[in-house]
């Protein structure tokens, strides 16, 4: 079942907390993105030097968008890029040609951030530090259903689907954070500010009325 983007964020958190344990575990996050600039961000820990696999299996022969991924490891107040992969369908059964994935033997203990988004342009990240941002930052968001990816086939009009399915194996405490569209965030903040102003004005009016000096 495909979920809305914000609903997926909530589901991701529920699955992660529900499956958290002292040892490494497997996690799955699925849902829908809306725009070509959207990204799924999943934070997880590695407490030992075990084998770790991270992958998608949602491309589905071009039914859905072509994903790209990057793994970051926390270093001080920033994150350092560990690996960036556009296409790798050798990580697990069920992957398609344009799915993304990565596998590590003895990944170092630490805090990590796994990011998946539509393959926009390579490299996905601007440099080796997360603070450098991503190549698509500042771009005008385009609905995935209307967007032509670099690997888009004009004869098939493919890769218009918004669904993603992400797996993490051998990690601890994986939790997904939503990345709302910039326009939605701006509208939400503006709306909250407007409502806050109304509430403050109403409270002021009530205070003045109740404290009228006769």
C-alpha cells in the first residue's frame, strides 16, 4: 500500500521504534515522494563491525522513479560522505536495474545518515560534507509525475511513479525524518504565523475589555 509523504514519515518512526533492540536488525521504509527535489532521510546507528546492507527495490522496471543514495557518517557537528551510489541492483533479490544500494563488511561503529532521492544529477551531494548540501538544492521542485529523469525513456514515458521502498539490514535504531516540500513548509509557517497573530490580537482585545476603567 502506498502512503502519503507525511504519513510515511510517521510510519517510518513507528516501525523503527517498534523494531529497535540491543542488536542489529532489519528495517523497511516505504511511501511516496511528490517532487524531484524531495529526499528520504534515515538515521541509524552501528554499534559493532557487522555487515550492513542498504538498498531500494521500488524502481519496478520504470514504474517508479530512478533513485540515488548517499551514506553519511557523523563527525563532530557535521557528517562526512562514506559512499554515493546511483545504480546497484546486486545487493538483494527483487531489485531492478536502476535501483540503488550499497553493502559494507565491518562498517565502523558510529551514527549514520542514509539519504535516498530521485536521481537528479551526479554527484548527488556537493562534496564530502553534509553541510555542503545537494546538487538539486535551490532548484524549482517539479512533480515526479511530470518530470523527465536523466534515465527517462521518452518512448515509454516511464519513471513517473512516486513510490519508494527502502531496506536497511544490520543496523540499529533506524528512524526516518520527513523532508516536506519547501513550498509546503513556507505555507505552513506562514499559516501558523497568521493564526498566531489572530490569537494574540483576540487575547489583547479580551484583556482590554475586561480591564476597562470606568
